[in-house]
C-alpha cells in the first residue's frame, strides 16, 4: 500500500464496511458561493470520508430548477425560491459513500437554520430559511433523480476504477 493512492479503498475494506456506492447531490446555493463558503463545505464532506465524484459551478436555469423543486410548486415561497436560486452561480456536487444521503442531511441540518443544530452547515453558517446556504437530497431515490437532472453520467468519476488503475501502475 502506497500512501495517497488507494488509501481510502484499502481502509474501507479493512474496516469491513460494505462497499456501498450510494450517492447524493449537494449544492452550495448562491448565498454560500457569494459568501466564500464553498471550500469549508467541501472540507466537511471530505473530512467525513465521502468521495467527491462530480463537481461543477453554473448559473442554474429556470428549467432545471422547476424540475428540481417540482414538489414545491404550490408553496407560497416557490417564486422567491427560484429567484434566490437564480441570483448567482451555484456549485453542484455528487458525493459517494456509505449512507451518504442520510448522513449528509444530518451534516446539513434542519431546513430552517433557526432550528438547525450548531455543528451543521446551516446551523453554523445561516440564520434564515430563505438563505440556507446548501441543498442536500432527501432520499436515495430523490438523489438519483437529482443527479440525473444536474449531471451527465460521463461527468461522474468511478473511484474504484481510478483507484485500482492508479495502484496497479
Ligand atoms: P430542504 O432543502 O431542507 O430539503 P425543502 O425541500 O422543504 O427543504 O425546501 C427546499 C428549499 O426551499 C429550502 O432549502 C429553502 O431554500 C426553501 N424554503 C423552504 N421553506 C421555506 C420557507 N418557509 N420560506 C422560504 N424558503 C423556504
């Protein structure tokens, strides 16, 4: 085992954790980007041990957002939510790992930052529900739909192939 290459792969095997490839979509919303929080948010997910498998920065379109938030169309805050989400670029990411959907929701915290625990992203960086810094998929099925909506399969990395290739050099 060489340091760097393949370390995560070998460690997860030795701890006996199942080789789960669950994925979730995390997005830093326009307020998080504007406040320079992208690095700190990425750091939390890396520190926890999750693998970053996709990342891009873009100005979200109305089309993608109306699909992404289709379940909220009837909510009174829907129009202001879309205005907020198009007010600047977002950083959209796909993270992979054991139980990543549920763990990410815990790490991100309550939708309303006023109720979010300290130590969560929203609990540490925000105070109002209309500017809550980050998005995290709320179920495995929801994550699959969101990942397909925001990313093409070719833009996601297969860590197992990459790690196996890089360790067999
Ligand atoms: P979550 O993002 O935690 O999954 P929801 O799916 O309920 O929460 O809501 C989606 C997003 O809509 C929230 O993250 C927040 O940006 C916005 N939102 C939710 N409730 C309100 C509200 N009462 N007022 C303004 N914006 C809201």
